[in-house]
């Protein structure tokens, strides 16, 4: 390793973390605004139910765009390079988010307002589809042997950091402004502030170098002509198992960490700021657990650590909602901290290194991105709707807990189908290189 390896790795870790932080900040910011702001700003008055449904529909279109973004940016990342592709995803997400902050409301341009909002949301989802996989590879492929878990975690920190920042900015705006000012212009602050974050992120990413693993593959002409086709042809079982593996995290994150906010405010009548406080506390306290789990995975392997995270989702699903049903701020905080520090950190902390090590260099960007985004469509996207339907049908929130537990059980079944990857070389030649060119 060269003398400049430490500052180089620090730049790579920073570039990986700040990019995903910005992406998740934008994603969570839109989600919160879709619930409390956008129905009043971008949709006609007189039918609040229709406005709320329309607002959440614009939030949901991002999930449709994410696999498409994974396919396109995965192709570019495997053919052209990780660095250039990641600059593109960051620019696209940043521009789309900034433009949302400038978007005229329904009173100004009528039906054009929700339509433009949906288009910009599609751009966000499209960018996110290619961002996470590339950020994960950026850290993992640059990492020295035996520390890929540790450096891979920096891409994962963007999720809790983005969640904390998005909720923190909105909390600050809510406490500073009146509700009238919030709906009139205050909500735009968070979206416009994203522009500053993007400038910082671009500065850091432009200064990093391409990973040596990818450079060796490209110089040796070990690239797939159509990475997605090669992935589906040669690694369908591994792709399917990796998607199933993520059911625990996806259902847990959306069935517990996200859905409990609606349940606490709508059904229990608790203050919405309690939900913000609980969520932000959970996200913040999870950060040291992320580092602990990532370091542990470098010592004992990815599969054992992932098993700890999956089991945590399984065991905590019912106690989580028991704590929420206490109707106290302490109960909400305890539930959130439990979910974030054990289930969320236990699975998500090692997801970048685990998935990156599953696929060969030639199709790694495509494989990682498609695995993650297909899981988001299959598990994350419908969970909020399914959770609401289950509660309405059964009358008990423990049906939602059962949904989360079933997802964890499915992931436990998938885990043995994937081999341990901690000591696997990232330079291993893939089957796809044998395809005629």
C-alpha cells in the first residue's frame, strides 16, 4: 500500500458517505413532505383524501424508477467506470431536488404542479437507483483486504444521517415558522439547501480515483457487453437469493420505523413531534452500532453478522409495538432505538460489503444495484400500504408485527443459499468473460 493510502481511503470513505447522505436526505425529505405539506400545496382543495392519496402516489413513483436507474447506471458503471457514473447520479438527484424547491404550486399552474412534481420525483428515484450501488462499490473496491466491511459501512451511514438531517431540518422549520408560512414557502428551505450539499459532494467525488479493481478488469478486457443480460443469464439464483435476503431489512424499516409514525399519531393521538424525536434519536444512536457491526463482519464474516440483524428484526417485531402502545415519549424512543441499533444497523451495516462481494467485477455495479432496487420494489414499496391494510382489516397493530416477523423468517431461509464472502477476492474472473464479443 502506498504512503498516500490513508488520506486516499479517507477521501473515498467521505465521497461514499456524503453521496448517500444527500440521496437519502432528499428521499426522506420528500417522504415527510408528501405526508404533511404536498397535499395542501400541489393538489386542489376540497378533497383532502384525494390530495393525500395523490401526494403519496408521487412519493411511490420513485420506486418504479429505481430499478430502471439501477439497470442504466449499473451498465454505465460496469462499462465506463464507477467514478463518472456516481458524479452523474449525484448531479441528477441534486438538480431534481433543487427544482422541487422552486416548483410553482397548484394555485399558480394548476394540474401542471402535481405532474411536474411526479416527473422530478421520477428523476430522484432514477438517480437513487444508481447511486447506492456505486457508492457501496466505491468504498468496498478501494478498501484493503480484511477491512472491506469497515469501509463499506460509510455508504450505509448515509441512510441514518440522511434521515436525521431531513427530519432535523423540518423540525427546525416547524419550530421557527407558523403553519401558514410553512405551507407558503418554509417547506422549500430543505429542498433548496440540498444544492449546497451537492456542491460539497461533487467537490469530494471529483477528487477521488477509479478503483484499481475496475481498472484491472477494464485493462484486461474483462468487461461484459451487456452487464444486465450477463447477470440474468449466469447469476439468476444468486440475484434471487440476495433479493430475498433483504426482506427482513425492508419490511422491518418500513413496517416498524416508518409505519409506527402514522399509527402513533392517527390511532394513539400522540404528538407528531414525538415521532420526530423518537426517529431522530434512533437514527443517531445507531451510528456507533453501524461501526461495531461492520468491524465485527471483518472478523467473523458477513453471514453471521447479517444473521444477528435478521434475528433482531424477528425478535423485536412484537415488543416494538408493545413499547409504542405505552403511549409515552419514552416508549416511542425506546422502540425506535431498539429497531435502529439492532435490526437496522445489524443488517444494513454489512449489506454493502456482502452484496459487493457476491458479484464479479464485470457485473458488480449492475448486480449490486439490481439486487438492492428489486428488493426495494418487492419489499419496501408495498409495505406501508400492506401495513395500513392489515391494521384496518384485523384491528390490531400486531398484524403489522407479524408481517415484519415473516419477512425476517424469509431472509433467514435465504441466508444459507449465499456463501460467506469475507475472504473472497474481488479480482476473481467471472463466467461472463467467456461470452463472445
